[in-house]
C-alpha cells in the first residue's frame, strides 16, 4: 500500500536553532456555522514562514494536521521549528469540528480529506508534504490513497491504516466534557475539579481543557468542539475505508510510532 519507513521513538525534543523572528498569519472562520453534509468546510489555519522565505523555494510546503480533540495550537512551537529547519512555509490547520474551524454534522476521513484538498487548491500549494498525528494522520493517509493532487510526501505520527475500535477512553473524555457543560461552571478551575474524578492524567486533562472557552453572553464555560457530533462519529473514526487492492500511494511515506503507544503496531505497516 505504501512505500514507507517506520521510525520508533520514545521521546524527542526539537528546539529552535536561534531566536530569529517568524512571520505568523492566522485565519479564523466561525465555528458556529453548520454547512450541509456535502459542503466543503473552510479551515482555520496559521501560517509560519522562515526568516528569509523565498517564494521560488523548491522545498515542499508542509501542512500539519492535529489529532482528535486537538487543534492547530498543539503544533505551534514545532511548526516554527520546522519552518526554520526545513526552510519552507508551514501551515497548521484546524480540521472540521475542531479549534476555530466551522462545525459540520458529517465527520469522517473522506470529508476531512476533501476539506484539506480544498485548502491546498485555494492556496495554490502545488508541492506539499502532509504530516498528521492520530486522526490527522488518517486524514493524510486518506488524501494520499485518494490521489489528492500535489502531495509529494506523507508523515503519519502514531496512527495506523487499519480498521479499529475507538478506545473507551475517548468516550469517557466526551462524557466528562458533557458533565462539565451541564454543571454550568463560571470558573475554569472547577472544570478540572470535575474532570480529575474521571481522568487521573493531568496532561490529558490539560489537553482537553484547551477546548474550554467562556461564552461572553452567558459567562459560562463551554467546549468549542461539538461533543454530540464527535460522539456520533466515533464509529466512522475507527473505520478505515480503503484497501490495498484499489488504493495505493507510491511516494515517500514515513510512519512514526511511540514505543509506549499501541496505535501503530509494526505488523500493520
């Protein structure tokens, strides 16, 4: 299915080579719009340019796709590093139903890959590398196997191109976020108090709570992600709707797996 390499890692740390400035551009779109199922979602993004970016640079642009419950902000520091070290323009995107991108009742890999393909076309990114983590990795795989134009390279972080059942932990996370909304809290610290009764790992709590925002009209804290839509889409997110007999990608592909993670066992590559 893939011309690939697999890199296993236990930890990594990329630091900036120096303190040179970056040009950072943000584009936001209302998350409250609900496009019909067939409509492309216009994705919110941040653009990172290296200090001396040249439009004639032959290096591929890099598009980074986050995982479930994540956002483009998760990749902010690494995107800056990649822009400088690779000497290319880097885009971090909010996938539909995440971050500052619009909400849609349909949430599967086909429509998410269509959204990113539309982004590539709109911005005329004619030579692109895709890097995706978890759900974003599967979106990248879907784009590659569907032969989306202009993709030169693919990096998949901690995600596998196989059918799987979504971990019960993801359902727990959604249930807890719903409990927090139902509690009608006015202080963010109260959300963590509720969450820690169900989720002991503080790093996971902090990650999920990046989605908690205060409603300026009511003063109550709400999650910016559509919890019901994501809950209803769990079956789709576990499904991998491609087979090696009919879908192939022959360009360079790198799978990155964590040594303490079970999401990318070597036997599936």
